[in-house]
C-alpha cells in the first residue's frame, strides 16, 4: 500500500505538485472552455496557492502564453486573421447612422465614428481579448457541448478556434498512450502475431463500440434508403422474370 501511495503521489506532483510547474497547456484548456474562462482559472489557482501575487503572476503568464499562441497561429494563417479584422470593422461600422451625407455635423460624426473604430480595435487587440471579454456560458447547462460550441463560433474566432482544436486534442496525461501499448500487447499475442495493423485497429475499434453505452448495430433506414431498396427489388424481380421467360422459350422447341 505504501508503494502504491508513493507512486500515486509522484504522479500527482508531476502534474499538480507546484503551481509554477503546472503545464500551461492544461491551464489554457480551462481558459478555452467558454463556461470557465479566466475567472475560473483565478478561482482554482487561489485554492492551490495562498500567495495572491503568485496567483496573479501565473494568471498573467497564462494570458501572455495564449496571446503568444495566437500570434504564432495568426502568422501561419493570415487569411483567417485578415477576415476577423475586416468583420470586426464592418460590425463596428454598421452602428454609424448618417441621414444626410451633405450635412457638416454628419460628416464630423462620421469622422468621429471612424476614429472610435480604430480605438476599439486597438483596445480589443485580437480574438483573445474579444473572447475573454464576452460573458461566459451557463455553467449549469447539462447539454453544453464544448466541441460543438467551438465549431459553431469558429467564424467569430477563426484563430482561437484553431488553438482550441489543437489544445483539446492533446492527452492530459501519458495514461492513454501507455494503455494503448498494453492493449496492443493483449491483442497481438504470440498466437495472433500475424495480424496486420489494419486488422488490429479494426479489433480495437469494434471492442470500443461494443463497450460503449447505448450502442446498437441496428439503425432505422431513411426514406431514401427504403426507396433505393424497393428499386433494387423491382430490378431483381424483373431480371428473374426475364430469365425465367427465356428459359421457357429455349426449352419449348425441344
């Protein structure tokens, strides 16, 4: 029991032992959840670290790290970043209401609105600021789907959505990869050593499907599929009838 407890403690310290040693991508994943964002990160770090200065420092590091990731992704996909800037300017520009273009006051108002556009874009420097400033999603919503939310809001956050896709695709520990290797050892044993990688993958996937909750091999056919099946049955019936008729014609002279 002592050796098991020590091993568990070592694994815990590896990920959550010290605040300053926590993998920043784990914290980025919390921020990229629209139900939690930066506020929940600050709340959680306060439970781990009693020193407020360290908590604020780590919070700033996480935000700086996220902005740095945004800058890297923006360079890799400049078209998405350009599309976001244009849509942001168009959204702000839609609020300008000018009734008489020849009016001096209207022209002055238009210049002021253009100046405020520039000031707003500078204040909200990028998608990260816009995402963090928006109110969070309802935390008590049991039907909230994180991946579906990012897919739906990817036009609004084209760069940050790419970061979220890559961050959420990273395993949070080495347990998954270790179990995958041990699972491969149980499938490809000395008696089944000739299995191809494709067959091993099929066996693993089939096992996961069968163990999943509410899994069923039966699926109700769609209307198009039923019509397709009826058409095939008619063709098969016509072919069978035609072959029968030919058999009778050939057999009758004899």
